[in-house]
C-alpha cells in the first residue's frame, strides 16, 4: 500500500491549520453526513463507538451555545458555519450487542463506572480526532476548542441523557488572513523513543 | 480545497481495517519518524502536545511488554513489527512556554490536577488517533488495543516519570487473511443530529 501523495499529506496534516476566521461559504447537510460516513469506520475499542455529535448550524442553536463559550472562542464560534459538539454516551455499552455481536461485550462495562468513563472519554476523543481529519480529507477546515463550560453545554444540549460533551470543533472554509502564526512542535526525540 | 480522491479516503477510513496478523515486512526507523512528523502537526488544545510514544520493536522490548498484555492481544502483539505505546505526560504544561509562547499557558494548569488529567487524556487520545491515521496515510496498517494492564506498562516503560500509558497500537503490514469480519457502525441518525 503506497503512501498518499504530498498534496494529501499536506491537506491532512502538514499545511492544515486551526482556523479562527471563516469565509461565507456554507457547510451542507450532505457534507456533515459525509464527514460521519468517513469517521465512523475508524477504530474504537470493541467497536464501542461512543461519540455522539450535535452539528450546531442554526442561529437558534448558536445562541444556545453562546453562554457556554469562553471569551476567546466566542466570536469565531458564533461566526463559524457549523460548530460540532463532540460528546460521548456513557451508556455506549448498551449498543454493544449491535456493534460487537459475537460476544457479550456489554458485560465488560455494565455496573463499572470507572471503566465506562475511561472508555467513553478515550474512544470519544479518538472519534473527535477522526472527525477533524475526515473534515480535512473532504476539503473543510476545522477549529477545535476545549475552552467552554462543559456542564452548561450538557444542560442545554444533552439534558436527561447519558451524553457528556467533550470538545467543540468549528467547521467551514477558513479565512487564511485570520490565521495566527504557527506554534512549534516537539521534535521526535522530545516526544518519542524506540525501544 | 477539494476532497481527497476515493483511493485516499478508502486507505484512511473506508477500507482500512484493524489488523490481527502481520506480514514479515519490517517497519523502519524512517517510517516511525515519518509517522511522528505528520501527527505532530494535528491540533491539540493550546498546542499542548501531551502524547509521549514508545515504539517497541526489539525482541527485548516486546518481552517487557508481554506480561501486561491481555490474552486476546498477546500473540498478535508479540508478532507485530512494532507496538506503539501511546502515553501522555502529566507534566505536559512545563513545555507550554516552548509550545505556546505568546502567553503564560503554564499557569492554566500548574497545581490543577483534575484539569491536567483531563487535558492530557483528551489531547493524548487525539494524538493517538492522529498516529493511527498518519500511519495509514503512509501505507502502514494499525492494530490499536486497550486490552492490557496500564499500571504494568507504566512501571516497565515510564517508571520515575510523569508519563502514563493510554493505549497500544500495533504497526506493520497487515495480513488480510487474518482479518475478522467487519462489525457494523451506527447510522448517522443514531450518533448525530443537526441543531
């Protein structure tokens, strides 16, 4: 299996940036469905697939989000064509008979709140990363954020459910004139070793 | 920005699979460095970049990993060309003056263990997902796992450090004859809504 070409690696990783300003071009329902139809295939532990996503696009939806946003994330989020709320369902294991049908995987979690919490948060975060890279693969730009009040978002969007918010991700076509300078990354030897 | 072509979307998401058997083709140091040199660019909160990775490739390294592996993950992990231990550094914020130099981001975390733990786990998991998709983008196959004893891995590979293991990911060239049948995914309307 060959590597993707340089243009694809740039679009996914090397020249992709976290965007703060957005061009007026909208994001369609079909594009949101296409993001999900890619990200859903990427791996989670026992196929547990705990991510639950609200794509906030309407003016009314954005106004429900507004009070939870930290000041630095407010204007760009209100202006973004779509803001995805990436959450995870703490009752994810109830779907394991459907998602992992060849064994009783539900029993690995039922009644074990620490395992449930860790598994939902880890795998929901993986799926959030898959969402970011799926959106980029489809030609969209992303602006992920964790600067917001999770409890307020949960009360407004997930009341009465077992879903908890994880992070937010603005989606759209980024305005390159609003980018910040790129921050450095750790060198291989600062972050990795071969054993 | 156009979408990647169908072959690329297949390689990253749609036809990529979690592998259980491995062809004898090795994974080189250059390939491991290339994975990191892609994944490092993908976004983390305040560029905090908490992931710390051990690429276990030697026989000695694999033997140190062996006692921590759950029975179902043992043979395939011992046989894999490389097993990446994806961990996160709970002292990640000490590098923020380097990674996010334009403000005192270290102060957002120092002395706040709950915020540290959540931020390291969320963003380290995002980076683990970036590793999976970077490896696939470079033509490698992945076999991620959370079925192992984290405390044993931490004692063996991260003793005396502030690094904690998150999950493991086998890397190599997968043997397609050892794949399991693919499990179903949730439909868009089971996992997502537009608000």
